[in-house]
C-alpha cells in the first residue's frame, strides 16, 4: 500500500529516548515532515511485531539499540491535500526506550 494517498491508516512506531534531560531527535528526510525534527521511528511492516518494528526503525535511523520500557503516547497524523483528500494518515505508537548500545549516526532516511 502506498504511503501517500493510502487506502487505510498506516500503523507506525516511534522511540522516545531521554538521557540527561535531552531527547533524541532526527531530522526527517522524506514526506510528510521532510526537514522537520521528530522522534525516530517509522511504519510497521506486515507480519512484524510492534517491538521488533520499533527496534528496527531506531537501528535504521540512528544505529542505536534499545530496551523498550513502556507505551507513552498514541498520536495521529492526518494530512489532507488542497481538495480535502487524505494524502497521509499515520497512527503512531510512541514508546519510551532506554538506549543500550550502538554508536549514534544518521541512517539514509534522515538528514
């Protein structure tokens, strides 16, 4: 299913990583939100468990490994075009995580 003008909302996950009163953010490299700062995450793949998707997305975007602590928020992003059609629709599960390894570096889909 395409991400732009999808038939259904796209389920996504994101990692909230806080250390020393600082939050890990990435600059988005693709729409929606291209060029904007956000917490790292992305779409859940078919057949993928939520926690596995979260760990994969964090690793792909930041090269970091994590331990998942708890679900902290559920967000919806709905963006319509000029005609009112839904261009993007994401349901995002935000999880608090503890970074357990890896060396921070941006992946190919973040700036």
